[in-house]
C-alpha cells in the first residue's frame, strides 16, 4: 500500500508539472527590433542570421544544403585536402623533361599553407585564408598585400583523393613567377559574387577592401537585400522582398539561379560574373554567356556543356525551360534530400514521373529499349566535368544517341559522348555496334530521322 501511495504521488506530480509547462506562456524568439529609419535608405544586406530570426526552420534546413559553403575559413573541419600525408604535386618540367615537385601543402602552427614556385627556382610560402568548395573539389585562396584574394594553382579532387594542377603550373614554366599573380586568378574580379552574398569589391588606388554579408549563396542571394523586409510590419513585408517562386515571368525567375549556374563575362569584360545583376532583372543585360561559337573548349560538338557551372546554359535550350519549368521544380534550395546529393524533391524516376506520367513517351521507339533503366541515364548523361570527368550531368534533357557520336565525333566517344556509352552497361561497347543496334531498333519507324541529335541553341 505504501508503494502504491508513493507511485500515486509521483504520478500526480508529473501531471501537474506537464500542466504548468503546457499552460505557461510561449517563450518568444529573440527578434531584432524594427528600425523604421531603414526604410528611408536604399536596401541593404542584413545577413542570413537576421532572416533566421523569423524563418528559423528554413534557415536551419538551408544550412544543411551545399549553398552556404561556397567558401569557408580554413580549419580542421573545413579543409578536405590532404595537407599531411599525400601533400605534394608533381609535374613534368618542360625544360628538362623531369618530373618535379612544384607545390607542397602543409600545416604549421594551426594554419594551412601552400608552398610553390614564385620567382626563378625559389619556393615561396602562401598562407591560405579561404577554402573554395570542398564537396567535389577544393581550391584555396591567399591574400596579397594589396588585399587581392588570389586563387592558388593547386586543386584537391575529393573523389580521386589527389592534388592536380589548377590551370596554372602547366601553363607556365616552373619558377617564372607568373601563374600565381595573374589577374584571371583574382577572386574578387572573377568569382566573388557567386561565392558569397552581398559582395562589395571596393577597389581604389590599386588596393582591394572587399566585404560581404554571408559566405556562400545565402537568403539574400536569391531574394535580394532584406533591410526593408525585416524593418516593415507584417502586413507589408511581401512587397519588400523578391520571391522567384512567386514571380510572374518564369524565364526571369529562373535567371536568379542562372546568374551563377552559367559561365560568362560582364558586358565590359572586367568581371567573370554579372556584377551589376539584381534578382528579377533580365540577365542578358548584365551578362554575356559563353557559347559554342565563342568558346569551343567549353562545349561538345552537339552543343552540350563540357564544363561545370553551365547548368543554366544547358537548361535554357530545353523544352522544359520553354514551358515554364524552373530549377526549383526539381531541386529544393531550402533543404537537403535524404536520398540524393543534389537536393532533388524526389528520387529516381519518381521525380520525372511526377510530371511526365508512367505512360509518357513513345513506347515503340527508344523507350521500349530501356524500360529497366532510369530517365536521367539517357536524358541527363554525365557529359560535364567539375573535378573529374562525368561528375556533372547535362541539363538539356536531350538524350544523346550513338549516331551523334558517329556523325559529330567521328565515332570517338571521347570527342563526342553519347548516353549509351556513358552508361555502365554499355561503357565498353563499340560505337559502331551501338549505332547498328539503334538503327535496327528504329527501322521502319516513320518518325525516325537517323538518330542524329544536335542541340538547338538559342543565345538571345
């Protein structure tokens, strides 16, 4: 009886505690007070943490995506390159044909350094002040006395776990001192606006005094500066910020993503990004994108991209783009997916079928050959390269048949890839056999035109 009484008292106490917790006033989140005077000034960047005061769930799920980590300060958690064991880069010296160590990466007193040729045959030490990326590859920046953030000519490839030359050491003779001081390597002029949010270069008298609000692509990179938004009462907030998903022009809405997921120059050719672009603008007024006609090294003969951050360049050639499909129709920019590395809203064929339906496509043609395969295997072949060949998928959504390799690549898949040879099952199948099988499968079909596909380019 005594035990029962004790348990009864404990149970009553627990119920009472839960009652008072449940009925106590809800604790308010700490929110920065509204400053009405901010509305009298031009819009300014306030930083993602300020956005997170009200949009806390979106803020923390966005933090788990790749967008916040375009650059990072170097430390034991952010540096993924091997600065301890496999920490040298060797290349052939063109002067004598001998393979030599041209760069060494190491840690010292809690900091990270790259030692490489700077003048004649003398090695010079560069302290790393920022990492660039770290998922597919990682590059590194040092800071020059004039404030220029210079991208060093070494790159760590995550998949192969190796150091490679980042377009510098092979270009120049070791020791000529040019590769690390070229203007094309100055981060502020060639990369910054897509690596950080709210970037201001501030260049005067040959010196850089750069600043930004957030590392990576933060809230205001896509929604615009938020000083008016956070300082306006709730009834009028919507009109103070840009929301691509609620913008009436699908094409211009997608340009928000395209301003970074494409390659090109500012109209004056001084910047490697659209330095004057603002969300909601017509991107073409602020950016001259690369084209196959102007830069063949960035494209395959059929017009699909070879290089990374050209997804939008590919996508705007697609039928889906012309129909109003947007990047976020497939990708979720605010939270990561548990089933894939690209933050897709659904995984596998489920994403494609959510729009196209199980019976979409002509079952009598190519789809009849691949009812066991996935949609992206043919329609998003891995033709582009970020760190290693094939780590970026084509975004034109055109399947590339083997006949395209035969007609545009002379039968060589290395000169013009196709969807079939990029598949693991057919990776070693000769192109000639694939062409023959493809032709036989489509024989006597009225709509078959020989299987040649060249992507229709629209560069307006």
